[in-house]
């Protein structure tokens, strides 16, 4: 990290990653303040929110480090900029990734604006990624820990956001981070990593979503039109899903488990196939929309490189064959399993993340999923 002493506000989640990020910046001599971002307000007594406990964990770390701490609500911004989009995508039958838009709209926009209003030179988070500056351009690189690299969730950040951000954990691996936290006697050194969608938490997903989206049951069919059962609403299912279909007893055919292969929105039909390697679960091509490029400029077309369509997927060789009006057509060298509309396709050149877009459609030789 740069040796220049700065005023830095760290987004504190109460977890070990942001705690160690704050420690590293404090050790480097920066003027550091911790801020807990409260993004979701919910008083559901059946599923109590953990925000208060997380805030206390964040406060305990800041107290031990001797740095100021505060909690700031971004609930209104989160509801309007992230949750509204989340619901709109599910209503359209797609499967969104709210973490991507939380980074773009909350952590590196609303929080960044707040930090700047408080006189901060930079903001920092516990993301496993790296930023390098080359000829005035901020480049986003993968974190050195392949198992924790989070550049996939950061691909929508722009130059202004990256120039103002720091990722102190980018050169570390998760076990090292926990060791540092234990050495500093942070009580959260072995705290379990948060998973899933933050505002759903431990809730039953279908019950939560049904509070906001009117659903209509419909038929579950094979590609040949054989009716196997009834789904509870297309929004509750995602491509490649095996569990929760309610047709486990419908063996027949190959006798293998059933997987979601597509959604027919017009007929309100969920299409399923047997076997995890069924051809209809694989797509060689996709179209993406709402593209963003970290450098601000798209690559020359045709572009050959690598991409991933889900977090922790290995980089897959591909070619962008067309790029126009914020849309891209992508062809993979090998068919990809469970490419899901609403998720992100993110492009890489080696360690460098170039940008990406939202998957709109994917196509195999036998089925187009919309």
C-alpha cells in the first residue's frame, strides 16, 4: 500500500475480513475510522436481523484498535437502488445477483459519497481483490487467493470509484487473515463467513419472496411436454436447480434426478430434464446487456479472452463476437453448464477484470432459455 498517510473510512461488516482491513491500515499509520453500513431494516420477529450483533462486533474491533466508530443507515438507498431491481428481475423470471449492485450502488457510491462528505481521502473494504494504477488508469485485478477472489462482484465499478478505493486484503489468503485476527485477539477471528442474500438471511426463500411478488403456480414439464407436477411460481426456480422441485418420485426415463433447464414465461411452464449432464443444461452462447467496462472503453471486437458466468467458476475461454449499444454476444469454446439469465458474465485478461454485463439469454443447440 502507498506509504502516504491518508484519512480512510473502512466499511465494517462485523466480519473478520473488514476487521483485518482496518487493522492493516491502522498499522500502516493512516488515520482510520470504521463505519458499519446498515442496509436493511426488518423487524420480522420470526427471523431476527443480525445487524445489531454485527455492528457490535465491528465496534469491538474498532475499540480494540483505538479508532473512531459509527453506524450509518443506507436502508433507503438500498431499497430503491438494489432491492427494487432484485424484485423486478425475479418478476421477469430471471435470477439476479444483488451483491453486484450493492457494490456499485451502495458500498462504492452511497457509502463513498458519505465518506467524502466526512473528509475521507479513501474508502476501504475487506474485499479480496487488488487495484493497480497504470498510466492514470485504475485496473481491477483478482485477489491472490483463488478461493476468495471477489473481482466477479466488483466488475461494475468505474474509474472514479476505483481511484478512491482500497482493498487491503488483496495480497492475502483467507487463512492468513484469520491468523492476523487471532494474533490481534479479535473476538470475531473465527466468525463464519456470511453467505447467501444479505436481506434474506436465514429466512425461507420462497416465503420471503412471496411477501413481495404475486406468484402463479403452473405445470412442470419435460421438453417433450410430459407433465410431471406443479411449480409454485417461476420466480422461485433457477437454471440448474435440483432441490425443491417436488417431483423426486417421478423417475421414469433414465431414472436420474431432475434439474431445471428453462422457463417458458409465456405458458408459465417450468422445463426440467434428467441428469446433471443433460445437453439442455449446457449453453455455448449467450447475450449480455447493460455492459460496463472498468476502463470506460470496450475492447476491440472480436475479443478473445476468458469469462465466468458465476462466482468461483474457473475462467472459461470465450470470444465476444458482437458489441453494440450496451449488448454483447459471447461464444464459449466449450459449452457451459447452467448459464442463468439475470446473473453476470464477467470478462478477464489474465488477472485483470475488464468488466461485464447481465446475462439476457443463453442458447444451446436444443433450447433457448429466456
